[in-house]
């Protein structure tokens, strides 16, 4: 693995680790229910929007495992739910939209419903009870609003961290 790639993965683990730690500790203390922003989701969605598909899937897998580790949820559930969002975010990431906030904000809103829907289905598969009406009203809708607002704030900062590809020299 090259030095540049190694540095990017160390940076990714640091950003995801901090987001997961804040998500599991400070966010629940500082923002009352119903619904809260999901910092790991925001980082993963922004990375998937800006990076190649395989890199976005790596961010989702790592971020989900860290989130489950810090939150005490079923191990791997968040990783699978986050990985479901990556093709959506990556598929909507056209160069014309990367400098604008509208598409990342729409990805945050739609991706929240997708992630929480997958999480609910996985919980059902593990025989946990899921009340879809309560989940929609008290988790998905407020979280989608928080995540949309959060993406508007976080996306420009994460975009600035992303190295720009070098342009070929004109001859």
C-alpha cells in the first residue's frame, strides 16, 4: 500500500472513529429524542458521494463497525445498513453536482430512509420487534431532517479534505 493511500485510510479511521464516538456519547446527551443526526451516516454519505464506489463501501463498513462497537448494537448491523446507502450516494454523484449542496442534501434525506429501513429489516430478521409507524415518526423523519441540515454543514468541510485529482498538463 502506498504512503498516500495509507495516510488516507488512517485519516478515514480517525474521522469515522471520532464520528462514531460522538454519535454514541455526546449526541444522545445533547440532543433530546425524537430523532438525532447520525454523524457516521453523514461522513459515509459524503465520502460515498466524493470517492470511488469501493472506497465508499470501505468507509461504510468501517464506520458501521465502529458505530456498533461504541453503541452496543448487534455487531455488523450498522455496517450493512450504511453499505446500502453507498450505491445511492455514489450513483448520484455526478461531477456537475459535487460543488453544489442540493444533491448531497437530497442524498442525506433519501439515504436516511434507506439506511433506517434496512436497519429495521435486519432487526426483524434478528427477531427484534419493529414498530414501523413509531420508527417513521420518531426516528426516520426527525433523523432525515437532522441529516439533511447536517449535510449542508458537513459536506463542504469533508469536500475540502478530499484531495483533488491532478489535471493532465496541456501540451
